[in-house]
C-alpha cells in the first residue's frame, strides 16, 4: 500500500510541475539549460575567477612559495620593459595575421561560392580543412624546415635565380606560420557568409548598370562583413595565447604573451605574475568581442 501511495505522490508532483511549466514557459527553459549553465560556470567562469584572484598574489623570492597577500605588484610590473613591448608585438602580429587571412580568404571564398563547380568546390574545401586533421606540431615543424636557410623556400628561389631570403627565426616567420595555421578559421565563416548572399541581389545590381567592383563594394562586402568579423575572432584571439610556434620559428626577439606566461609558470615558477599577464589578452579580447558583436560576428558563428 505504501508503494502505491508513493507512486501517487510522485504522479501528483509530476502533474504539478507539468502545470507549472505550462503556465511559466521560462521555468521550462531554465530547467533545460540549468545543467549546461552550471557546468559552464564551474569549469570556465570559476577558472577565470581563480586566475584573476591569483594575479593579486605574489611569490616569495627566497622559498618560491605563493604568498596569499593581496597586492597590485604583478600589474605594476607589467608596465616595466620589456612587457609593454611584448604586448605591442603580440597585438601587432595578431592584427597582421587577421588582416592577411581576411585578404586571402575573401577572394578564395568568393571563387568557391560564385565560380568553382560543385566538384571543384568540394575538393578545395576538403583541401582547406585537411591541415586541421594534422598535428599542430607537424605543421609548425614543416614550416620550420621550409624557412630554414637550406630549406625549400631558398631552394626554389635559387632555382629562379633569386637571392636567399633569411626570414627563419624572425617575426616574419611567425606571421607566415600563424597565417597558414589560422587561415581555415577565417575561410569557413567568410564562405558561409558569401553563400547566404542572394544571387538575385547581384543580378539586380548588374541590371541597374553597376560594374563588378561596384557590386562587390556596395552589396557583397557589406553582407560579408559579419563573416569576416567572425573569422577575425578566431585569428586574432588564438595568436596571443600561442607559445609553441614562437618558440619553434621565432627568434630571440619574438616573444609573445603566451611565451611569457608559459615561462613564468614553468622555469620562473611565478604563477601569480603569469596569471596577471594572462589577464591582459583576456581584457583585450573582451573589448574586441564587443566591437565584433556590433559588426554582427556572432550571427555568422
């Protein structure tokens, strides 16, 4: 009898919750997303809070242990040379990589959408994303071999009668490698944005007498800006935190924010300063995301 009463009680509870969800739809939505939101808060937001809290701590120079005293010393140290120069170099390379990827992705994606046949388009898309299936280290080491003084680049240049180009272990090498690695992340959003541009708009522009460049500048490009903004989020945000490529293809003066954070966590054993420096790209990306949101980037993600 008690078992039957328990089943009836559960049935009444379920019926009450069902009526409540029907009367208040927001409760139903909250129940569906509560677990993912809780996981997000615990895994991601809590980690960011811990990072921010740790950035206000210091490290004992004698014992190497973390001192849990609140201080702004780590942020004051960021104003001392060479850290402002490292931040500027990081932002400069991230911006250069983003602009280069955008300039390459726009005509390439336009060719895929408007010119290439279906079979050629599929082959080129596979070729574009195929490097993402290869190990990151393999791709970086491949470029290291290409850019070496006795590598494939100088071999081709010498075959053409041109002088050697000693760009290995420089900022130029990092720019090339980052452009190659992040290029697929720019192409795909731009390709998706171009695919959504109605062909009737382009035909109407031509019927009204607009030339190809005018149609591209006044119709196609404004409609593709959200895709470019979405791709730039990846290309711009992934560069500051990378420390592998600068270590392998960069030179002595090629340190980025990621390298400094990695060195302070490992060799220098100064995790609080690493946390403070890691807050710099986070703050930059927060501002960048606000700007890209105004350009409609989130609609193309």
